[in-house]
C-alpha cells in the first residue's frame, strides 16, 4: 500500500493510502473536534463537527470519512470551518438538555465541553428539547433520549464491537432516536448489559446508574480478574470499572452463616468454590414451637413421622418448599445443598424481598456477592445465563415440575424429554406474560417472582390470583377453547418455565391422569373465578373499589349492642391457635357494628405478594392462610393494608455460636392471621361467643344488616380517607 | 345476652315445660293427702330434674373454659343457661312444695333466689348496657388497654403543653416559632399544671372539675377567653384529650356494671350447686 502526501494546516504529512483526513491530522498531532467518531468504530460522519476545509473542494468535508488524497490541502481552523463548527454545535446545543446527566455526574459531556471550548454560552437558536423521553427500565444504564445527538456511537459499539445487535434507530426527523430491539424499553430488550453503548456515548444519553451506594463487606475484585471469568468477558472494562464496588469476593469458613432467612438484603451470591447448605431454621409450626418433639417419646415420634401428620388435606402430596435458590427444599426435611456455579438470592437482589432461607457454608467456600446491577449484567450474559439455565434444567426442573401435584406422576423419561424442550423466560415488572383473548399457546410454571392473574371488569381490574414460585397458569386456555381467559402480568422480576402447547398436549395425551387432574383443576378454577366475578358484579363496582371492606370475602363483625365485652371470642381464638389470638376487638365502626381487626381474606390479597417462601397462600376454599414454614420476615404484615397480620415473637433454642456445645435462647417470629379455623366447622371466635354478637359475614350481607346503601358507605369512606 | 325475638323458641319451650310441670304439680298436690313433699316420687322427680337443670346451667362456666371444644355453640349454652336455669327454680319450688324445711334447705333456697335474682339482673344489664356503652363511649377501647391509652394521652398532652410553655417538668421556656406573651405562657402553664395534668394523672378522682363534661367546657371556655389566639388550638386538643379521658372513665364504670353482678352470681351458683349436692346426698341417704 503506497503513502499519500497532503498538507494539513500548512504541515506536509504523509500517511498510508485509505487513511482519513481526521486520522492523518491526529497522527501529526493536529486535533480535530468530533462527536460521532471514535477510533474503534467505523466512521459515519453524521455529526459533521469534524468538518475541514479542503482547497478546491465545493463544500466542507467531514474529516472522519474523507480519505486523504495526494496533494490535498486541508485547513482545520479556517474562518469558514470555525464558523460552520460553531453553528453545528449551537444547533446541537439548542435541543440538548444542558447540563445533561453526564455533565452533572462527571462534568465530561463531550458536546457541552465542545460548546464551552467554542465559547457558546447561550445558543442563538431557540431552545426546544425533543420530547423523546427517558427510559429507566434497565437496572444499570439510564437512557435519556432527549440528550441523544444521534451520533450512533452506541449503535456501532453494540453492533460492531460487542456484536450484540440490540441497538438501532427509530423514528424520523426531530423525533428520531436510538432504539433497543424493536423499540422496547432497554430493560425489556435483549440487551446483555455489557455497557459498551454507555461507554461509547459522548453525552448524557446513556449513563451509568449509580446504584453502588453501599460498601459490600468482602474483598474487592479488580476489573482484570473479573474479565478473566467467562461471564464477564464480554462486558466493557470501563463499565466494570464503574461497577467494580458492586461485586466482592467473600470467603466463608465451614459452618459460617452466609445469610439468614427473613433478613432484608440487596445482594445475590454466586458460589465459586465449596458447598453451602441451605435450610429453614425457623421451626416448622404455627405458632407453638413446643407442640411436637418434646420429651424423648415426642422427639422419637417426630423423627419417625416427619411432619406428614400436620399437613392440611389438600397438601398431602406437597413435596417441596419454594425458596430463592436453584433448588427447592424437601417438605419433610427442608435442607438442600448448593455447589459451585449456583446462584442464590436473586429475588432478594432484584426485588428486595427478604431472604427466603438460611445458607451456611458446608465446606470452606468462596462466593461472589453482588448488587443488582452486576447480577443484571451476568443474568443478561449469554454464557452465564446458559450455564445457570443448564444448572436449573439439570438439578431443579424435576423438583419444580413435580412440586405441581398433578405432575408428580410424570415418569423420568418424559421429564428428560421436557428438560430440553422447555424454555426459560424472564420478564420484568409490568410485563404482560399473556393477555386475555390471545391464543393460548403455552403453559407456564413460575420459577421466580410473582404473577398477577386478572380479568378486566367494568370500572376496573379484578384480581383472580397472585401466583408465586411453584405457581402455574395457562392450562385453562390450553385445555379449554384455546383462548386465554385471563391476563397474567409480572409483578416484579419474574422467571417462568414455558412449556409450549405442543409439548403440553403431548404430555396430557401420554399421561391421562395428568389430563384428568388438570381438567378437574380447570373446572375448580373456573368455578372459583365465576363465583368471584358473580360476587363482584352483584355490587356496585365504585363501592367495591372505593373501600377496603368491599375487598373482603369475610368480615368479622361484632354487634356492639349484643357484645358484653367478655372477650370470649379473643380467648377462643387464642385457644385455637396455640395461645396467640389472631383477632383484636377493635376496628372500624359502622352503626352498631364493629369490624374487628382480623384477616378479611381479601379478594385481592396483597399480603401474598412477595412471600419469599410462598408460605402465605390462598386455599381452594379462598381463605388466605399462613403455612407452617413461614420464616417470619414480616413482609406479609407490611403488605396487608388493614394491619390484620401480626408478627408473633417466640423463643427457640439454637446452638450458641460463641460457646460451642451450648445452646442459647433466640427470639424468632412468625406471621399470624385468621385462618377462619378451617380445620374446625366454624371460626372459634363465632362459635364461642355466648351472646350471638360475633359473626363472619360477606360484605354484601354486612351492608344489608347495616341497612345502608353501599354507595353511601363508599362515599363516607372516601370522605373519611380524604 | 340480648333478649329478643331470637329467644322465642327457648321462651316457648320453657313456658311449655313450666305449664306441664305446673299441671303435674297441681294434680300431684291436690291428690296427695299430706301435701306435696320432696321425698315423694313426684317430688323427687322434680328435685332431680330441677337439680339437673341447675347443673346444666352451672356447666356454662365450664363450657367457657374450653371455647374451642365442639360441644355446642356457646350461645346455645347461654340460652339454655338462661331459660332452663329459670325453669329450675320452678321445679325446685315444686320439689319442696313451696316449703323450706330445715336450715340447709332454707340456706339453699335463699342462695337459689339470690342466684336467680342476680342472674335476672345480669340478663337485664347485658340487655341494655352494651347499647349504652356503644352510644356513650364512641372512643371505646379494649378494657385492658385503658391504662396504656391513658399513658399515651398524658404524653400527648405533655407534648402539646411543651409546645406552648416548654417542658412541663422544668421551668417555663421560650418556644421557637410561637409568638406568645410571657404572661400568657405562664398562665397556660399554671392552668395546665393545676387543672389538666392532675386530672390526666388520676382521672378517677371524684369532684375534679374536668371529670364533668359541663364544667370542663366552662373551664376551657374561660381559658380560651383568657389566653391569646395561638394557644387556643392547643386548648381545643387538650379539651379533646380530657373528653377521651372522661369516656374511658365512663367505659370503666359501665364495664364494671356489665360484669360486677357476676361477682355475686358465680360464687353463689357454685355454692348452690355444692350445697344442692350435699342436700341430695343427705336426703337420699338419711
């Protein structure tokens, strides 16, 4: 390849043929300002800031794309060039939200720096910001479309450098902008969070979200070391540098506790070396911890029979307890082991739910503890995602499928077939997984997070169910008319196992008992939904929505003209629940009635959202109950808008970490709420009231008693709230 | 328990049994030459049935100790207690032929009348008083919580007062943000420490002016006239706190009316049952 000779600003230069004027000048130390050009990207010449004056040329040329030619005479600082460059910068600044996020964060927005150098304080052109909006859906990168100057550096970074092909252009004219996939929010796109776009961006259009506020305990991991790990290899070094404090190496000695159930945290753990034991340390009882296993005989009996004798009728076949880890815990002996390559604490990290189980190092362990920006990066990393998915398919899919009672009978051969056929899909908060009326093409099993099942209803949305890990949906549409009967929406970071319709039909064809169970379940769910809709439509929806009482399925109402305040109801409740009452004889008064503070078994049970171990659930008979394996994190109590779930403290003996071989009393707690004494014929509070004052009633019936039109009650309630 | 239409089946059954018993007794009394006696077959039958009903009525207390046992709803037991207990009096009177011979029988009957009387009184109280507590104590709280609520009210009142005149335990101090004359502040402080605080400290003291709604209104009206505008909002709040205190006192009083009769009814019922048993053994054996 021969060299070309040209003159730049009076300097004779010689560069290889094909070199751009911009690079030629740079090689000889002549700086030409630019915005859209980066050395590691193909020049595109869209910003025109790098224009130069080429003698005998008709117009100014963009130096980044103009090849150097023999005998070319170039002026980079002529009056004409300076005027043109200044005008360009002024025009860019006219629709730039100055100071942009980058300027505010690190004072190095390239456009604003250039404007300052050009002496532009106030542009001559009227300021008009393009209403392209912001996108905060990504956990790690903030997108401000309004600050985008359409230089395409991010697009080229994504496509040419990282080969991810996520970024492109959208729109036309003043509203043109960058787009992720088919113009999806960044967090919902196939973006792998490598950070290249952010590193490439010259302005505040793509900036790092500074989520690293806390200093994690542990050994900092430097960027070079991180990049040696397969799942960080494709992540931009600068981006890792920006987030390096969000991941630390933790070393745990054998027996050391990594995290405890019920604690609030914001990190996930990835096991590098060693093994960890995951278990529930809270006693399995509700709430009396001494009922079983006391004395020699009691302990022997407990050992012999496990907890099977305590199961409720409909959970006879329950095999596992869902936790925030790649494995579920066996129901009768809730302990499991995690090893290298396992990631746990995802829900805590992504959705800030309490820890679902206690993790203890079974051997000396090395783990990476990470904040959610790093977790997001590795979850989006194709290598690690494939590894985690493979782990899940290999170890947990069997348990997970079998945790659904009707799939318990599937033979291993078929599960092996499913193992490779199922799809693992992630959704972010607010994503609609399936829409009512759509064609039913899949069955979903929830692996992580919470899903809301709802139906549109005149005047609002009617929530049919909240489903957590182990929950499933989509069978009604597949076994019914092939149309989705409800809308399912992700309430937080959700991961589902998707079984395509074809496989699903093959499965139910091959296993008639599965089909029968599913059909029975479909009929039950349809009947429940029908009843709920019937209840909802029989009352004015305004009232239904305006006040919490109408959300209830069952109110504990006291007739204050009959009640002698003897508290027999409270004592009965305590007697029926291990000495801990689940009702308080106080609450809202309507006329002569008191709506006592006791679980209302709401139609929209917000308390169920977020339970890290799925121990609060709705039974088939619609009442909301808390299972024995509650870990006492208190999230349900916090979520209940009516204060009807109480945390009850109790003492248990645990091994003293300081004095080996000794035990110490530790205070734990469990959530308690009214279970309507479903194992008995009638709620004990009602049964034990000698004065016929306590009643469990539906809101409709209650308002009939009060003799007040619902509308007026709703108005009063609304006024009171105001 | 409220005596209303829902009691009709029990009333009808009790009245029917009473009529049948009365007819039987009249026939028996007329036919018996020596007059009705407890030791006769019919008299003994009245006695046994009457005592059985007394025992059943007495078992209500035991039933309450096992509220979760599914041995009949507590309200059914209560209705039975009321009506069959009442019927037992008639049967026992028939058993003894309206004569109380011997000291034990005399004591027994005396006890029986007191027990039945206190029971009727209790029924009347429990019929009317719950409505009273509902209407007269809108701010009713759980009885056991009253001391705690009172402590909170005192604390709230102290904070309100401190906002005007500084910590009530110390000497008067300027409070930022409030333009109140020193004299007003001192007057407020004196009124609070002399009238409001002592009342909140011991709301059950008789004769205190704030324990009476009318006098309380007069007191606070006078203070409002005396003190400057910025203090009046606090006076309103303190007046409301005093009103809540009065309601709590009222609740305690009504609560005692509701349950005090049991102090007579329950021990005497136990004594009656025990002595009734002694009487039965002695009568049958000797």
